[in-house]
C-alpha cells in the first residue's frame, strides 16, 4: 500500500490530491475570487493568535500562514512555502481573511484597465533595478 | 493626480509584476534566478481544477488531474514596493492561469532562442492581442548570434516599436538590463500617449 506522500513530486500522482483538500475540509474552490498570485498577505498582529477567532477549524497550515505572514508575503510565496497548490492556499488565506487574522493588499490592475503603470511606480522600479 | 505608492495606513507594500514569457527551454527560469534576490521559488496549480471550474472532490480525484508549475522570483525595491518576476510558459495548457498572471503585471519580457524562434510565437501573440506591453529578449545561448536583429524581427513579425534586446539569461546584469528596457519602453509609451495611467 502506498503512503499518501509517495510520489508527491509527480505531476500526475493522484495521491497528491487527497491531502490538500483534507486541509480545506473538502472545499476545492475558493469562496472569494479576489486573491491573486501577488496579493500581499500580512498577519494582523493584534489578532488573537490562540484558537483563531471565528475560525471553525484551524489547521496547522493556517498557523503556518500566520507565522509566515508576519512580514508581507505574496499568495504565490505562501503557496510555495506551504508546498500546496495555489488554489488550496487561496482557500486557507480566505479563511484567515474572514476571521480577521490577515489583511490582503491586491495589486493594481494595469493590464485589465488598458492602462500603464504610472510614472511614480516606473521610476521607483527603474531606480531599484539600477541598484541591483 | 499622481500616485502615492504607500496605501493609506496599510503596512503592506505594493506588489507589481513582470512576466518572463516564452516557449519551453528559452531561459525563463534562468533569467528569473539571475535577477531574483531569492532562489527561484516554485508554485503549483491544479490544471483541471481551475480550467474547468471543478467544485467537488469527485472531479478533482479524476485521473486526468495534473498540476502545472510556475517559477517566480522577487526583487524588493523598497519597503513600499516589491517586484515579482513570473516565468510564464507559452503552452496553451497554461492559459487558464493567465488572467491571474496578467493581473498586476506592468508588462512582459518574451525570451526567444534564435534556433527555435517558433516556441515563443504563442507568447508574442498573447501579449499583442491583449495589448500588454512587452520587449523581446534574445537569449544568446553559447554566445551564438547566428541571425541579425532584422532577421529576428522579421521572423517574429515584430511591431517596429517593440524593443529587441540581446541578453544572456544567466547573467545578472544582462537580465537586469532586459528588465530596464521594458521599464524604458513603458515610460516612453506613457509619455507618448498618457492614456489613463493606473495610479
Ligand atoms: N549556454 C546557455 N545556456 C542557457 C542559457 N539560458 C538558459 N540556458 C540553459 O538552457 C536550459 C533551459 O533554461 P530554462 O531557464 O530552464 O528555460 P525555461 O524552460 O524557459 O525556464 C537550462 O539547462 C539552462 O541552463 C544561456 O544564455 N546560455
Ligand atoms: Mg522554466
């Protein structure tokens, strides 16, 4: 009998699917669709760090996210650190937003708006890159 | 009204993104790794989940479910601004994620390998059709420059105003210069048209 972690790195291993959705209590789609790959997530330091106020089932992964996000991290960075797919990570972060445990800052939607980033941002990025 | 990067009392910086696109093996991950302040990170997404909107475990447990992996890197510009670089493959099977990938993207670098220009056609088509600004980075594998810039432009059917930059994806300075070429391109586009700058 195979253990569920076996083949965890295989692209198409069925075993990889069971555990992530156990963490989310069987939910496979985020309730909120406003989280993006680079939405920055920050733990609210004043929030109760104990049982997770208002969070029905606090999983170890929820606690890990709170610890990781003491400094702002992008959704993609959180997913990478947890070694979980982005969609599963979004569900968990959504839980923490609902429970007022984390704050999320979305990116500016340049492309969708058919616009370009403003000069302030462009100059800041250019100067930052030059110092690289 | 010009834009202040810091958000009203929000502690989190603003995140922006540059897409590093192009076909398989053109050097996307290499470029991300060369300029990122951290080793390239990897994240996965379920292919079937997002592409068909599966919302129950039955579908997710289906044998056809696979994951796709994305590499990304990070450059902290300041306490108020973070730049992420996402390697974005051109294959159609990734396109379900492109709405999310494009969200917050300032623009893109499309990497090409002169020996296999065709593998980057899909990426160029994508950005052209969506009006997303991009520059083309010619990754000079083994220092080979077997085609002139004019030949490459013609083969890619590139709009004359799209910058084409030679680079070595393994080199930090060369990689940075490709990103700077994109920023210059964005600045030029903005001062030319000044449409409706977002922030
Ligand atoms: N010689 C040489 N090899 C490169 C260069 N850029 C990438 N490579 C190699 O080409 C292969 C594919 O690069 P990778 O970054 O993984 O391509 P990706 O599929 O676009 O992410 C790797 O083995 C790299 O080490 C380059 O400029 N010169
Ligand atoms: Mg790669």
